[in-house]
């Protein structure tokens, strides 16, 4: 579905970029490394994956751990959870 909220849309786009970078960097670098010599392939893939995943980690950190954009987008931030048990469940024993 099309997201109409600009804030949520920006969050989803940034999240998708971070995830794509995290998960597809190794296959992409493996395809690129075919053009290099054998002794350079492992170094290229290892260093490239570390750098790409570090960038992805920064992108995802900005979304989730900074608590700025994530809490504004999250549906749980605007809804207070009930603190009481509903009347339908009071008669049942809780284990």
C-alpha cells in the first residue's frame, strides 16, 4: 500500500536502504571480486563487507537507537497500553 505520511514514508525508505545494504553487500562484492586476482578477492570482500555493514549499522542506528524518528513513527508511541485486565479474562486463572 502507498504510505501517505511523509514521516513514515521516509522512515520506511531509510530502513529499506539500510537493510538492502546490510544483506546484499556480500553477494554484490563477490560478483565484483571476480574481476580481481585470487589473492585480492578475499581482502576485497572482507574489507568491503565490513565497510558496507558499518555504514548500514550507522543508518539503522540513526533510525532505532537514537529514539528520534522511530518513536515518532512507531504505532506504540501514540497508544497507551491498558494497565488492567479486561473483565472477560478475570475469571480465568493466570499461570
